[in-house]
C-alpha cells in the first residue's frame, strides 16, 4: 500500500497577511476555511509566526487591546476595571504580550496609588469618617505641638491616635482642649472600671 504525500502549501503574501490580521480574533475553523488550508496547517504557520490568540477562555479582543493601551500608565486594578476582567487576567495578558514595566513606570504607578489612598483618607477624616488605612494622616507641627501640650497637662494621648482622654478627677484646661479640637483631636472621658 503506497501513501500519497500531501501537496506542499504555498503561503502567499496575501494569505500571511490575512493570517496575521485575523488569527487573534477569528476562530480557527472560520479562518482555515477562508485561507483554504487545514486547521492544523494554519495553527503550525501561526506558531511559526509567533501569533497568539486574544480570545482564550473568557478574554476578548477588546480586553487585550485595553491591556496593551493602558499598560505602564495605570495599575493592574485600574486596567482590570476598564477591561471588565480580573487583575489575574490582566497579568496573564500582559505576560503573553510580553509587556514589562520599567523601574520608573512601576514607581510612578505605586506613587500615584499611595497618593490616591492618602487623599481619600484625608477626605474621610475631614467628614468625620474612619480611615480605611492605618497610616497616620495629617501629621504636622501644630498637631505634634498640641499632642505634647496635652501630655504635659495630664491628658492621656496615644501616639498615632487623634483622641485625647481625660479622667473625671483631673484638672481640665478648656483653652487647650478647644485648641486640640480645632486641629482635629477628639476629647473623651477615660473610664476606669
């Protein structure tokens, strides 16, 4: 029994261009019919050309474009929100696209994230809400001076806290308390039971 050899496929420039343009977004069956080659032949050629699919699993072409467009300018969390995918998916896509951050880009993104968190916490403090982080926000010379003034006059103050405690038996200083409240301290009774 003799086996006939398959005819060698001659890839034209037009076929290669069609493959390069559509491999990422078209299904293998549709593209192989359009190119008039078998699916395995088309996949082999795509592998040789180092083409990758953008629609693996739930990822879509738009998500890949979004990651490529925003990478290096925004954090993975921001990219994930814009692309409607998870942060893990953003990391996978950027790895497949061989995208890497430089040291400066990484520092810029971290700095912007920290600044955003600090601004958010400052707004929360301003409106009397609890902070979302344990970072001491708003430390300045005036608050440090008030902190030491309260401690010198017998008030109980804890480092990193904006609450000054007084006991029912101690001598209280109204002008110091008013000053402390004006810079953000809260005055509370220290209960010892």
